[in-house]
C-alpha cells in the first residue's frame, strides 16, 4: 500500500498544535486582499443582463435536484447572454457587501457559502459560442456583474482540448473544446491564507464544490448541460489563462452547452 499519510496531515486533528504557531496575516493586523482581482489589461467590458428578468425552464429546486446529471453532449447552438448572466450570478454573483468588521475586510455574500466569506475564486470563461460575444477568454467581475474580454486565443477549441486531455486523451476531451462556454475557476490562495493560514487550503477546496454545484443546478433550471472537470493538465490550463501557477491557479473547470432535444 502507498504511504500517503503525511499528505493527509493538514486534514487531521493535531495539525494546528500550538508549537506550529500558525499566525495569519489577519492576526498580525495586515490589511486584507481585495475581493476581486484588479485588471487593467482587458479589451472590453460587457455589462450582463439582470438575472431577475430571466425565464427559467425549471423553477422547481426539487426537480432540478432530481434531474441533475453531468452532461457532455451539446448542440452547436449558442448560449444567450442572459443564460450566461444567470450562470455567473448563481455561481459567484454578489448579493451583498458586508463592510469591514473587526479587521475582516469587506465580505461579499453570494449564492454560494464560503468559509469566513473569503470567496477565493476568480471565474474565467473560455467562450466559443455565446450570442453577442466574440470568442476568447473573459473574466467575470462579480462586484459589477459584468465580464471583461481579456484576449483572443488562436484555435481556442484545440487549446481547450489540450488543457483537458493533454497529449494522450484528445479524443475524450473533444466535447470540452467545442462547448459553447467553459467555466474555469482559479483560486487566489492568499485571500484565504490571509485569514486561515494553512487551514485555508482545505477550506478553498470545499468552497469550490459549492460553486460548481450551483452551476449544475442553474444549468438544470435553464435547460442547459454542464460537466465538472478535475482531470485537467494544470500547466497547460494555467498557461491558457496566463496565470502564474503560484499565486493564482486553476482549481476546477466545467463545460456548459445546450442539450440535444
Ligand atoms: C470533483 C469532480 C471531478 C470530476 N472530474 C471529471 C473529469 O475530469 N472528467 C469528466 O468527464 N467528468 C468529471 N466529473 C464528473 C463525474 O464523472 C460525474 O459527476 C460522475 O460520473 C457522476 O455522474 P453524475 O454527475 O451525472 O451524477 C467530475 C466530478 C466531480 C464532482
């Protein structure tokens, strides 16, 4: 049997023994990091439609839960901007900002819970086919509910297929390359570490599960399909998004598309 037990230590009792002296930056009185990434290198900003105006195919949560499946077969038809707006809001939209309290920094409340409200993620979109949007890489700006068009990628489907399947699993990854939109969530670990030190890494990975589950349920409500992906090639995926792989890196992916009749 392989011995992985050292790698499990951070999940076990005793990891936070006093002699380890984990003192977070919050405890040291250091100012918190911002809620969302500051970007200045974008081509365009696109305001998203108000989610309240959407017409859901399935408004019943219980039937969405009953129907939820991972779906990898999509038609060539585009996703609408309204559908994209709902998916972004359901996964990372901001409902309320709680102003800084006891040095916690501003906290954003969203449809997904997050340990200590740290919300350590950025949502990138690889867009192949969303009505009204050019193909390319976008970043969701949750505070204003808008997307920033970052850059175009030559042969985006092939790059996505490689990011997921690498050299060896290109055929299996084909569906993702042609998905109308691919959600790629990065984490900015310092947002969690600032408050929770080492414990942050466990909490962030719990949090991202909530995010993707909301994508599944919102897709069911809209009559769209999605499938979570964790088996991607880390380096190729980080490079596709121009992430340094150190202070920001991809933690989860999910393709989204329109379902065949
Ligand atoms: C954490 C996680 C990682 C996953 N990674 C992949 C993946 O890399 N590729 C894939 O095709 N499906 C992936 N899936 C989808 C699972 O295969 C799917 O959820 C499972 O087979 C059960 O099917 P269901 O979601 O339709 O109930 C992943 C699901 C989860 C929750």
